């Protein structure tokens, strides 16, 4: 008998699967050799006799559509009911925690038309084998309004609700405070929530670690039997490949190998998909190899995910770790990259010169690249400040003449070696002999000249495999390379902040001697030219990358970026291991995640330093930031009067910036003298006092490409409370009161009230549930935002660029 | 609704020399190469040739075959007009219609051919192993202005098993003898024919009660009437696996001579087969997997040497499989030694069983029971 349930398959959620989901949705990810993730959900539907299924995708759902077709394989190709793919009205809708009522409202007809009385809402990235009829039985027996289906302590974003009730919530999506089923279960009063605990092996695939892990789990005999029982089969699209062929040299230990593959090498504890060729002498361990890959002679792979059609060249050694596997990109060619040579070009780099986060990124990336075996070189302009501080250590190399605007300019090249990183400085009296780094009328000319000099100097260096440019100051390098004998040299442009684009007069093009460029108007936009001409693009977090598809974030460059969407990546920055509360000499008492009670002493010390009431029960909100509009000061100024009526809340801020906001903040301080302490100016106090001493680290940014403050706070166990945007969304995961998971607090909209309520909720947890609070601190301190991790991502990405 | 070509596939044969392999199924349903059945080849060839109006004439033990073919969706043959029609023996006003031979079978279902009023009728046996684009043959037929075209292949040993023909320089057939004692050439008929529909109808109409078989009767009749009968030389891999030995050898060709059928190289000319919905096979521990093919759903603890395993086979610890073909869902217990055997679908081999043969031997449950009796 057909089920009285219809199904909503949520494929709109956000994931951390990096390049694996660049061109496909998580539901379309290959799994266990011959399946796609969505096969589990659809087969469960079929095995539960569910005949009416709607899939809500976002973005590029071609590969999902290709895979499921009419749904015939799952008996969903029918006259009555069947399978429906309901696309978003706005194709570039950004992924969310889970499907929203608003998204459902776009297709309200589907809900109204469905003849079944109950709806199951589930997602396309769960590996499991479940009978939804059992869930319905329990739901009815318990007379529940909503049944949430969980596995152990893991939330699966799977809910059972009556059609009638669901439609009620969908229809008022724009007036209620509940956006998703998660909100309803967590916050809605007067609803009877039942929890159905599914007993068998279940995993949701959200990042590369659990993607690899769950694939390898299938090699455990008992788990495999639970996921693939003969009476409840998992069904997939048929392929026509012949059986796997093993040749003379095959050695296999505990592995699954799919049809069409030809194995002549060693495979240990791995899952191999269809049509993979493993040649003699190749060794694969603990890895998941997708279809049509070729692994050539003598290669060694360990903890690797090879996306489809990857070719691993002879004698290549790729090593990842389980919680951070090495991931290739579709159609990539991987070969030994020991000798990869990278040139980093930027306007600033720590320790030589720093005005913002860019310098930290370049400094740390260059050092960590060499640590991981990459030959890295950095070129910077020799600003007056660098000369003054470092002149004695700089070694003069040679001089060159650079032609700019038909004039000859002499530049001198200096070199400095720090460990194995080579830094070169371009000294030009005419362009860089300034007090400050930026802020001059001729900035466009200064940096255009810098770009020209870098490209001319390429002749003097050993050849590089890739030139990594950063922000508008180096954005003309790709087009200059195209107009030089080095044409074909690969370039990567990383956008650290889209707000700075570099607008100059269009005669700069002529001054540079560029011929293949069509002038459109009086001005040129450096960043735009870079976006159009670089081999690949990246920005500093996956979420910011997605946000840049909207004009709200991407501004005038939205369409240039959309044009290059397939070449655009988000790679999260990391922070140095020197941020460590156990070894930080600046803080009062050192501590680690093993003894977080010692953190309290830092709080009391901070309160004392700030001349605020010293009391462990006070709730201390800390901020270390530039004081500018972007950072969310409008929200603070509009809600803190109300918030601080609670005399148990203290607010400590360190920062410098916009006078307008500083004045307003000072007025706020005046009104709440004994609760607020402002430290204006970058050196006003040691930021680590706040990172170690506050309870909450506040970052209500309007936008935040990556953000470093929240990562430092996490490492110091100070729980970040952030708006879900950019890098904040990629590093801070909201506290879930049901599973006690997460590492901080988040809110969605740029809205003072929402922020205030979130702070209020955090305060309540702080007061009422110390146990959960401490668990959160534990989890926060264990978050991995290391530089090593982000550097590895860059290396993977360099290889993608070079080998394609 | 007119179609240019209708294909008639003969799948009623018992294949009696295949011993117990065809005890309860028709020959076209016999397993091959780990995941195929013989009929996959002819249906995939049709699908790859874009011919989708097909009559499938059954007779002997049809159930397994019919449930395997279903609507033909496996081969993309479930099209709106035409597709696969299953033609079974039936009773009519004229009495019970039991096929007495290949030509007799076609004649019984001629009304099906008339339904589509084709120019050409393609007659195909359903149990051969080969990859062929029939369009090339049909074009050859059209260009040589032929009435009948017979596909031929070069036979190397024992030509007396086949219909042997002689051709002139223009590929026109001079003589044709079915299973001659003294073959005049080594050019044999593949049993694949293209007929102009009118010619076929006329030939079948001549006293069908005496003319049951294409090779024995209809082709000689055509030659006698001086019709244009041409040969079409097929140069690819072709096997008519009539005996256990030839079936075994064709299987082993996949391991030892993969360049012949090129089954691994399936992108351009796929051989479709029905999916079994099983996860990939899992090799849990194995000292040795050597020159073998293994299908989905197998669980393997033992050694596999120069063998072919079909889907869902379980091989337990310390068992050794050598030079053998294991059909689907066979369970082999621990410490067994299997050598040069074809193990039939669903057989259960208890632990410590030694089956070492010097000649290929078909093993099924019946065989195993008898073996058990001996042991007792």
C-alpha cells in the first residue's frame, strides 16, 4: 500500500565540502563506489512506499538531475504523484542551514496538491537505511505535532509533520520568527515535539572528513550489512560497466572496488568507484577514488579523495590525514609537486609592513608554504618604512630600468631571506619613497608601476609555476603577463576585500604598453581587470565567495565574478599556532582545553585592568576590531542601551577607526559608565587580555570576507557571537540546544533586535547551564583553523591551476 | 505504423549441449562474463544500431528470460512505438502453434512483421557473443541490391558444426550447405540474415509445412530460385557457445584475450545488462587475486586465480578458486578448492569441499548432492 507520507528532500543546505561541491550539489556526491548520496534518501522513500517526492535544489543541480532523471529507478516515475524537482526562483539563492519556509512557499502548490496527510522533510546528504513508516507510527502513537528523527546525538534535519500544520507555517513565513523546522523545534511554544531515535548506522555528509570516513566505514562488515540489506536495497542509476578486472600484480586488502575498474596495483582499506585504472606498482590506502581516475605506476596515495577523472602521474606521492584528506578536483592531473615554485605578489606582508589583515595572510602563507615543501618567493615594494627598519638586513641584488609611460625608471632590487622564503623588494625613489603605504592621489600609478616592474623582472628570476596576486594592487599582473614573453604563465588572484578595487585613469593601460585591451570608459578598475584576466580566482572564505554572487556583497563586480564562477574558489584563512593560551606570555594565567577553569582568572584580571566590577558572574562581552560601519556598530549603538539595562553585562572594546562611531560609542559609555570600557587606539590595551578574559567575543559584521578575531577567540575559548556572513559562517557553528553542539552563537539578519536576542540567549545559557557552556568552550578551543590547514588548501589549489 | 527494419530475435533454443546450465532456462538467458546474459549481446547490438522494433520469439523455458527482458528498458528499447514484443507460441483457430524450426517460428509470427510493414527483416539468433552494428550489414544489403544477405565469419576448427557457404568476388553466394561432412570453405553462416520483407514472405509462403529452418530449407530454396543472396563478412569477435567447453573458453577469452571482445572498452559500444542493485564487491582479506573478474555484491575472503565471479558470490576464508566461472549468488564455504568448474547460480558449496577437475565441469546443487551421497 502506498504511504500516507509525501517527502521534501532538502538539497539547499550549506556544506564544507570545498571543491567537491564546486560543480555539483552535495546530494550528487558519489558514495561507496557506485552510489550518489541522494540514492540513500530516494531508496528509503521507495522502501517506505513513498510515492510523492519533491526535491528542492539550489545552484547547479545539473549533475543531480542527470542522476535521478524521472525517478524511475526508485519507482517514482508514475501517473499519480511522482518525483518533482522544484528549483529556486532566484537561481543564486545562497545555501542555508536547511530549507526555509520561504523556499517552500515558492512552491506552495506542491504542498496543497499533495494528497498525503503527512510530510517528511529530510535532506539529500544522509547515508542511512530507514523505514519512514516506523517514524509515522511513532508520531501517531505519541500524538506529536512534530517528530524529529535523530541518530544518537546527531541531528539529521529530518522532521515529520502533518501537511496541515506545515502549510500553516509556510503560509505565514514572512510574518513569523521561525524560518526553518529547526527554529520551530527549538523555539516554538505549545508544540508537542517527539524525538524518534533511529538505531542503525547513520551519517550526514557535511565535510571532507566525514565524507571520507563514512566511505571507509562501508568497509566495516557489520555497517555495510546495515546500510545495504538485501530486503531494503539502495538503488542507483545503472551503468553498463563490465565486472572489475584484476591483473597479475593486484594486491587487495579490505576494499570495495566497483565495476569497470582494472586493478594491477595495491589497494588497501579503500573504496574504488567505477572505471578506475590502477596501474602496476601503484599503492592506494585509506582513500576514496571516484570514477574514471587513473593512478599511474609507482604512485602512493594515503587519505586522499580523488574526484572524477583525476589522473595521478607516475611516482606521485600524495598524503593527507583522515580529518583533513587531500582532495583533488574533477579532471585534475596530479603529479609530484616537490618543486612547485610560487611567486606571491602583494602590497604588504608581515613582518615588513602591515596596515591590515592582508599582511598577516601573505606573511604566514609564504612561511607555511616553504614549511610544506613549496619553493616560495614574495615580491613587495620597498616602502620608506621597510627601508628604515630592515635596511641593514637587505642585500642589494641588481638594478633594472623599467619603462612606464615611455619614461625610463631605475629600480633596485633587494633581497631578504627568512628561513627558506625569499623576499624581494623593489626600490623606486619615484614611486615608493612615501611615508605611508596607501592614500596617495597617484596610488593607481604607483601600483601599476609595481605590477609592470614585477612582470619585467620575471626575466631575472628562475621560472615560476604560478604567480599569486593579491587584491587590486597586483591585479594588473595577469594582463601584463599576457602582454609579455611570459604569456601562458598561470596566475591566481585572491580577493581579500572587494571594497578596494583600485580605480585609475584609463591612460594607465597605455602607460603600461598594453595593447590587447578595449577601453570602455575614462576610468579603469584594477580589480575588475584582474578578475577577467587571472587564470583562477579565490577569496578568503567559501561563504564570502557565495555572497559575492549578490550585489549586496559583490557590488559592481558581481557580474564579472558570476562570469568566472567556475574558476572562483573560497579558501579560508587560518591563524598561526603562536596564538595559544597555553604559551601566551601576555595573559595573566595560561590555560588549555584541559583546564578551562583557569580561564576565569584571566576574566577577573581583565575586569580589574578595565576598572570594571570584578565579579565572575558578570557576563563580559569583548570586541577587538576596526571601528567602521562594516563591523556592525550600527547594531551595537541601536541595541546596547536596552541590553545594558541588565546590570550583569559588561562590554569591553579595543579598536580604532571612524570618528563618528567613536563619538557615539563614547556617549554610550557615558550612559553606562560602570558597564562599558572603551580602549580607543590600536595599542590602547593588549588584545589578548580580551581574547582570554571575555566570555563572549562579539562580531556582528555586516560583511566579513574571512575575519581573524573569531578564530583567535575560538582558540582562547572565548565564544564568538557573530552574524552568519562570510568567514564567520565558515568558522562559527551555532550552539544547538538539543545536541549541545556548536562552538559559538550566530544570528542571521543584519538586525539589532536579532543580535540583542542572541546575546540575551547566550547570557541565559551562561547563567543557567554552566555545563553546556563549558562544553562549548571545549569545542571552541578544539576548532581547527590552523594555518597548516589553509596552506594545504592553497597547495591543492595551486596544483589545480597548474595542471589544467 | 511503418518501420524500415523489424528485427526478429529467436530465443527459443534449449542449447541442449550446455548440459545442466540450461536445465531450467533458455540458452539466451545463460550467464556470461560475470554480469551478462547471452541475450544482452543481441539486444545491445540492436540498441547500438538504433533498431528498436523487435519481436522476441520464445519457446523453451521462457520465464527467466521474459522476466529478465521485461519492457527492454535495460537496453533503452522501451520506446513508445515498437520496442520489444514478446512473441510466445499460442493457440488459434488453426490449432496449437508449436514451432518446429527457425523459419517456422518466423512464419507463425508474420502478422507481427506485417504490423510494421518493414522493408527489411533482420533475423537474429539470441544466444551469440559478438558486437556488431547491424546498419553496416543492412547498408551492404541495400547497396548490393540483395534479396537475402547472410552474415558470415571465418571458422577455424570444425567447420562441420556450421552452415558453410561459398562466395564469389562480389560476395554473391554460390553454394550453401548446412553442417556438411566435407565443408567446401571455412566461411560459415552466423545465422544472421537480412531479408527483403517481400522475399521472406514469398519464401515462407512456399509450403511452410516442409520448410522449417532457415539454414536447412529457406536459404537453399532462395538459391534454387536464383535470388540475389549475398554474404556479409563480419571480422569481429564472434562465438556461438553451443557447448560447455566453448562457453568456458569464451569466458576465459575475457581474461586472457581482452583485446578480442573489448568488453572493458564499453563507452562507444556498450553491452547493456540488467543492474542487480548490489553494492560494489568487498574484498575483505585475500592473499591473492590474480587475473580475474569480480562483479558487484561479492564478499571475498579467499584466493581468486584466473576466474570469473558473478554478482553476489560469497567466498569464505582459505578457499581457493582457480580457472573457474562462478554464477550469481553462489556460496562457497571455508577451505574449499575449486578448479576448472562452472558453478551454477545459487549453488551452495559446503566448507572443505574439493572440486578439482581436469576437464571443465558444470557443478550445480544436484551435482553437489550426489557428491554428498558418495561421501556418506
